[in-house]
């Protein structure tokens, strides 16, 4: 029997299942409408603040894959396609693949599910890991996609995230920042503290409540360490605000003639 004859034999089967194809198409349309409606409701809840971006992303994926599986199962049932053998082969092949080639993928998928459920951080959070700041853009089953302040997109395996110390600054969380300077023992304490607080008062983005304060944090051999503590609620601007604070500290120290260079021992020897 030629391939052309095999092709001709398909037409009677197609003709006999026209009704089933129509019903399956209608079910597909209904499933699509249901998915679009569900996605719209999720977006509405997100807009009302009753659902965060991470939860919305997880629900959209569940509805999407649930709709796809429902359409496939209904279509196979309507067309009389028995999937017992196919399912057995898929299980066998899947077990082999998972056993020999995809253990990391399986581990990342499990880790991704854990991240979605436990939510140690959410989409939009500013994180600090591997020595740099990153913003969470999306959490998939295998990877978590992030973007650095340099606009570089990074995909990190979820399993690695579970094994890494991650500092989460959040989106609008109030966080404390510290800026330390060392000055000589001959500089009056009141002058140094006044200079640091004056510098903090000139930086846009710092909170008045809690208000900035200064501590003496260390007595060194030839200098005193003063630390200015400030508070912000814009974690995505943390690097910008830190830079502005350091600039104003330098200006204030120049104004009050506070020497920030710490070869104090060298100066003493000279």
C-alpha cells in the first residue's frame, strides 16, 4: 500500500469524526474564553491589591496549563483515541530522561514550586545576591528571571536560589542604611555628629521618621569610627541614595574641616 493510499484512508475517519471535531473546537473556544476571563479576573484582583504579582503569575500558569490539559483530554476522548499505551510509553521515557538527564531540571522545578508557595521574595522585589543588586522580574518553574541596575537580564536556576543567601530589600519596605567614617581623636565629637546629621538632611529620599542618627561604632588605634544611620523606603534607589549620602558627607566634612583621610599614623610620624 502506497503512502498516497494511506493518506486516502484517513479521509473516511475524518468524515466519520466531523461532529467530534466540531464539538472539540467548541470546547477549545470555551476553554479559551474561560482562560481569558480567569486571566482578566486575576488582573482585576492584582489591580485592587488583593493579589500580588507572584500569586497572579502562579494562578495564570495554573489556569493556562489546566486549560491545555483539559482540551487535550476532551479531544482525545471525543475522537476515541486511547492514550493508555501512549501514557505508558511517556511514563517509561520520562522516567529514563529524568533518571539520566534531567535531575537538575527536576530539582529546579521542585525549587521553583517551593519559591512560588513559600514566597521568600516576590516579583518586583530588590534583592542582593552574588555581590550585586537585582530586581525580580518573574519566577518560573526552572529559572527566576532578574534584572540588574545595569539593565542586564539574568536567569538564575531556582535550585541555586534555595542554596544561596539572598538579601531581600522588598519593594517599599523601610530599610536602614549605614555610612561610616573615621576621623582623628582630636576632632570634637559634637562637630562630627552635627556634620553627619546635616549631610543627611540634604539628601532627597531619606525618611524623617525614623529620623537619622549617629553612633560611635568603634575606637581604632588612631581614629574614631562614626556611623550615620538613615532610613529609606525606596529599595530600588538604594545605590543612588547611598551615593548622594556619601557626597553630602564629603561636603559637610569639608565645611567643618573634618579630615577624612586616615593615614593619621603617618601624619603623626611626620
